[in-house]
C-alpha cells in the first residue's frame, strides 16, 4: 500500500472542510514526528476549499487533488474549472468518477480530461469500474481504462487508476477480495501492455476503517480511496494508520 486518497464530494461546507483539514494535517504531523512511515495521502475537497488549503498544506505529508476538471483550458463553459486553473493548487485530478459517468460523461470526454490534466503538468487519477459483477464485468473496466488513457503515453506520464466497481459504492461492504484481486491483476496487465512500467491501482468503493484491513492484505493493490468515511478526521486517520501498518 502506497496511497490513501480521500474525496469529500459535495458534503462539507467551507468551515467544516477547514476543520477536518486541520485535524487531519495535525494528526499526520504527530505521526511523522514519532517516526511513523506513512502512505502518500491525497485529499480531494470541494473546489471552494482548494485555494485556502493550497496555502496551508504541508506537501511533505499531504497532497491536494481536485474532484474534476473540464477538458478545455478556457472558454465559455459556465460553472466549469479547467486543469490550467488548477496548476499550482493541486497535484492530482480525479477523472471519470462513476457518479459523473452516470450523469452523462462519456468515455471520449473522460479521455480528453485525462489528456488535459497531463498537459498541464498534473497527475490524472482515472476511475474505472463495472456496473454489475457479471461474468464480463472486468472487460467493461478494461474498456474504460483503455479509452480513458488513449490520449496520453502511459510509459512517460504518471497516472493513478482507481478500480471502483459501481455495485459496491454506497454499500457497507467492499467487493469480495477475490474479485478485487482478479480485477486489479487484469487491469495491471492491461496497463503494462499499454506501456506503463509501474502500473498503480487503488481500490475504491465503500472503504472505511472497518474493512480496510482486508484490502490492505492484498499485495496487488497500491492503495485505497475513501469517500464518506474520510469526512470524519478521526476515522480517516485510523484508516491511514491501518494502511501504514500494512506497508
């Protein structure tokens, strides 16, 4: 395990986000001071919090990410944020989350966003995952992976992939570890076939401090992504501790 990623989605207000951020960063400082070896922690708050957080974050302990971006650098796209606007604020950008795909985002749009993120010197975090655990489920995830990365050279561009089976999102349990292992191994083979020298895949989908131990035992995984479980600073720090123990 190398990474713990947190997306706060559309939950905290600016004040709530600031309080959680301060508590998480303080907790990471305490752990670093006592010599703990920590995973790379990536925090993806709502856009409103990125500007203040960028001036407060200790980038040795915590990285910032955006939850989305537009594929154009600028233009008449009311309400959108471009990768160019995110330069200097974040290091990572989430692209292709299942909730955005469900709202109509296409594989072609996802690919253009990934390319835009890379073009502006940021690291794309591509989310892929099937809608149901059927026999051909992993092939749909492979299709999303290949199409999403079609506009970049994965041999030279760093990219993180989050495998997030849609049918596990919002439940109390993660997907069975046997399924996760099979999917991650397959997707890493696909990434290697595309030229990636160090394929990096995290698991997302109802990850919390109660079930992360089981995932941390999967040697094929490079980290986990948490959603609602990461809104509580104490719970998120416990999750980080559990991942750190497995490193």
